[in-house]
C-alpha cells in the first residue's frame, strides 16, 4: 500500500514537468525569433553621408547605387552596402613629397627628370588631384588606382614635355603643359574604365638640373631685362604715339579750315572783281575815281595823323589829326610836285 501511494504523485509530477518543459521551449523559440527580428530590423536600415554614395549588392551581385540619406536594405547579408567617398579630393605629388616620411629622393628624381624636344633636360614637379566619379566602377573594375594614375600621369607628362623646347618648358608654356597633361591623363584613365575623374594638374616647380642652374639664372636675368626694356618702350609708345596722332589730327583740321577759308575768300574776291569789272565797263571814269578814293581811304585809315605838304600852301594842313598846328611825327607823308 505504501508503494502504491508513492506511484500516484510521481505520475502527476512527471506530467507537470513535461508540460512546463514544452512551454519553456516555446518561450525560448519566441525569444530567439524576437532577437533575430530585432537584429534583422536594426541591420536593415542604414545612412549615407552627404559626401558619399552607396553601392548595394544583392547576393553578391551589383543591385543599385543610392545617394545620401536614410535607406532600407534586405537584412541577414542578403543586401550589402559599400560606402564610397565621391566628393573627397585625393592628391598625388610627383618629383617631391609633402610627407617627408614617404619621400625617396631617387624615386623623386626619376619622376621629375624630363627630356625636352630639343634634347635638353628639365626638372618638372607637379601635383595631380582626382576624385571618384563612378563608385560602381571604382569598386568592381579598379585595382591599384593610385599606382595606375601615377604611372599614367608620368607617361603623359613625359610625352607633353618631350614636344616642347626647354626654354618654353622653363618659362612660358607651364600653363599649357598642365592643361594638356590633365586632358591626356584623363583620356588614358578612361581607357581603364576605373570611374575616376582628374580634377587638377598643376606644375609646382620647373627648373633646370643643378649643374646648369647658374647659366640658366643668367639667361633669366637677361630675359627679365629684355622684358623690362620692351615694357618701357611700350609705355613710351603709348605715350608718344597718341599725342602725335592728336597733334596730326589737329594740324589736319586746321589746314582744312584754312583751305576752306582761303577758297571762300578767293571766291569772294573773284566775285567782287567781276562786279567791279562790270561797273567799269558801264562807267569807266566813275569807277576809276571810286577805286582811287577807296584806295586812299584804306591807306589813310591805317595811320593816326597825316599831313599834306603842298608848295602852294604855306603851313601844314592837318587831316584826321589835331587842329592845332604843330610838327607831328607822321607815319605817311604825301607830296605833290
């Protein structure tokens, strides 16, 4: 009887234990599912910064490109996002290094020594700047980007400098060389299809090798003096030539006015002579007397005091002068013999 009493509670306890074990397992599964859901939900959202673009792959294959902002992707590794800086400017130095820790003089000399078109040597140092243009190509189609850009830029710069005279490379054609190098380097990079844009190529220092620097400096001094003389000559030219042109135009204007005046006066004299001639033909005696009187009037009008001296008249007869008899100093005396 004692053993039978023990069996009944044991069977009930086993049933209770088994029922609680099943509930605990369900609870575990529920918690795991909730954790997995939370992890998946948290990994499904991502943010792209304003300086970036995101390249999304699905099951390892390219899917699409997203711009800045908040986005959603499939969780658990189905979608992967690769963030690429597309606005950052990357810089490469040639012939020198800003970071002295990475500077190797042998490499710099090998980069910067250039053979010019007239078989002279110049030391050319320049800077190239680039950025990512296509993030998809940059991620999946490019490898050793900076090395490829460096090798392409050196090759292009040697070709551009090799088409120039050393005097032009060292003085006047630096901007032209930089522009040509930028264009040609971009063309070479485009053939690699790396999704890279060359933004700037600037020549930093262009100089002759050390052994010939003193001679080159003397040449530069001579050229500077030549340019100064040319500038002075241009200044004198700009000062003298306009003044001379102004005086010439003034003389021409005065000459034209004088010519017009002379011609008009001559035409007027000719017209008056014709009138006198016509009057003389009609009345010769009267016209002759009138001309004589007009001539005398004109002569007398040029003096201040006149005295007529006549042997038959005792004393002096003043004309156009004072009435008091005196011995004036006359400008003109007319005698009658």
